[in-house]
C-alpha cells in the first residue's frame, strides 16, 4: 500500500495496488501545474481523512474531476475524462 497527502496533511489517501504508470497530461490545468501524474486503479484508491476538506474543480465538459485541499490548496488527485 502507498499513502499520500496534501501539504498540510488534512487530506490523506491510500492506494492499494502499485502505481501503473507515470505520465504527463497535456490538458490546460496539468500543463500549468507541471506535475507528473501517476495512474492507479480507481477501486484501489481511497480518501482516508479530510474528504470534506476537498474542493472540486471542473471546466469545459465537466467530466474530469480535479480535487484540491481547501486549506493548503494542494492538488491531491483527479478522475480523468476517459475514466470518470
């Protein structure tokens, strides 16, 4: 199992399976963040603390779902348009 969190630690998550791939997304928000994305199976990912502290951001087709911590503003995870 792998764990992660936002910067302030309010939002924490776990991933049961291994990371499937690393990649760079080419959408406008990901290009601006400059972050490398990792892919895991949706059923293996879960928020273990701070779910109420997540802010959802969507644009354009409103299919992809991007989540940020309301306290520190760190982008924690997203669900892609191709796998909402």
